[in-house]
């Protein structure tokens, strides 16, 4: 029976969660969850200058917003420093590592000499084979005794077999002179101790895999399945950066994309299932496999994200949209919308929206309270003639059956009597009901607002400017 799948995401706390890290987390989450395995979180916080509680919380917040739950408690890499050092000393004892006393000046002098002679500048420590009895009582680093001949082959589930010549890999430092472990050692020890079976990460770590594989082998530990996924590029084909726009997960949350749409879109950045573009979480879990990951970098396309987002809003339950909009509003600096007022408006606005911000904006007619203040453009539609027509319309609406057909019939008949097109009558209605010129259908707004509120707003708008409402 094969071991259960265990994957991980291991971000460094840099202040925000990069969209590339989010995509990597999603791939790990999908792979583990679909196989009944575990998805673990490790915060690689050994860089004390950059690692702050706020930056760590940004990682938690990004994963929570995306809906990527992890198993157990998050692991702090810094907390495991003693364990990392313990493994380095085990490698010293077994002969797979050695003490190196070369100073930085000596290492640089070696490289300068190599450059001048046209040789490889890969540092070869003169202490590699010095017996312990002949070693000085002086500060040292612990280096891996890496093989100097042959090849290290990474059997990668995405890239295929990737071969590295061992004479191109140096004896990397495992412990610094102050006894602290290096990143390369810490990653391997943590992956082993956490039982990670699959390391799914960006292909910028592919070179690291060759060095890390040597540590696994030196300790006699089984290597995980490696899967290095191409990075996300901008529309211009260059590595994604701030010049391409939003790069952090929180930025996309603040732009109003629902988390389900973001999961869908991120899954399609580098992975495919036939020609499917829009799919649910359940479908992604059913379909996702490492075989579907391509080898070419994915390109961020905000238009495609907007399209996917619109499809998800159309498919979402209205109550879920309201909950997402309430979560979104403070991220965008908006006042919190009233859930009870927003809910009935969502069905009539969501088909035309691509973001949660648009949901709130188009639902404004249901969120404002009387008297509705018309903006400058809408106010022009409330001239004396239009106010008179609204006054004439009101008594017909007081006794009307409050259905779309009945409302359309009443408004259409009045427009015909006045020799007006329906659009001419719709403009003052929009101004009265919403205070804007761009709104949902006036009949949709009437149905959402109900008879009493609709008549109140029409009555307010029919008054002369400056008159008091009753």
C-alpha cells in the first residue's frame, strides 16, 4: 500500500503573498486533497530581518481568503534550528560532511585566481580531506561532502529527468560559523521530518533540488517526488513583477475577484484539462494531476481573469455573493453594505458584473436611503416636464399588481400617451429610483425596492427642487 500523499507550501514571510506562491499553494492543495492526503504549511522564517508577525499573518490571510485550508498547525522553520544543526552533526559523524576553516578572504582569493587562470570558480575547500586530528581550534563552517564525479539526476514529474554534473555542484555550507543552519539544509530536514511525499514548487528551485537531493542521499532518506512548475510571466512574456500590475493575493482580493474565481484562474495558469476554462472546485479536485502541468511559463491575463470572475458570479448562490461582497468592501475602503438590502438586488445585477465591486456599485439603488440624491448627470433628467410625468405615473402604480408585466404595461401606456419612447421615460425613473443614469432595468429596481419604497422615491423626485419630503 502506497504512503498517503503529503504536500506543503513553504513561503517566506515578505509582507504579502505573491500570486505565484498562491498558485503553488493551490496546486499542492488540489493534489493532496484529491488523494485524501495532507496539505501542510511551513513558514520559512529564518531571515529574522524580514520575518515579522505581520508578514506571517499576511501569508495566513492570503491562504484563508483563497480557501486553502492546511492540516495541523503551521510550522516555523526558525523553531527547528536545533534539529537542523543536529542533522548536520550526524553528517559530520558519518563522513558526509566536513569542517571547513577557510575564511571569506581565502575563498575570494581562490576565485580570483581561478578566474585569472580561466578555471571554474566553484570553490573547492582545502579542508575536505584533512583529518580531524590536524584541524585547528578555530571557527569553521560545516560543508556537505558532495560527490565530485558522476551525475545527480532529478526525476521531475513536470520537467522530466533533469541531469546535473556533480563537478558543477560545490560542497555547500550546511552550518554557518555561528552554528546556524542554512536554508538548503533546513528545507531538507523539515521536508523529511514533516513526511513530505511530493515537493511541488516553482522551477526557480530546480537547481536547488540537485543540491537538496544530495542531502537526502547522504542521510539515507528517500527523496520526495519532485515537480517543478514554470513561473508566471506577465503578458509581455517577462517574469511577473510590479510593473505588470497586482502581484499579491491581497491585491486581487481588493480588486473584487471572488476567491472561487481566483482558484479557477490560478489553476489554469500552467495546468489544463482539455479546453476547459471555467470549472468548479469539485471539478478541479477531480481533474487535477501533475501530468496536466505544462513546461512553458504561464502568462497572466487580467481580461481572462475578469471573464472567469464574471462566470463565477453568475453561478454563485446569491447569499454567497453577499457574504463575499461584505468581506470585500473593507478591503477596498468601502462602507459595509447592508446584507438584507443587498441580497434582493444581487439576482438582477450579477449577470452584468465581473467583480464584487461592480456588484455593490450596481446594487447602489437598493443600498441608498431616501431621499435619493441624484448625481449631476441624472439630475438633468428630472426637469419640470419629467417631474410632472412622474406625478402622473404614481397613482397608476399605487393600485397596480406588482409584477414585471403589469409594471411594464403601465409605464409603456403612459409613454405612449405622452408620445414618448420608453427610453425617454426610463431616464427620469432611473434618476428617481437610483440617482444615476447607469442602472439595472427600472422594472427590476421597482421589483427589488417594492411598492412602498418605489412610490416614496418617485414622490421625492417629483417635488420641486428644495421642497421638503413628507
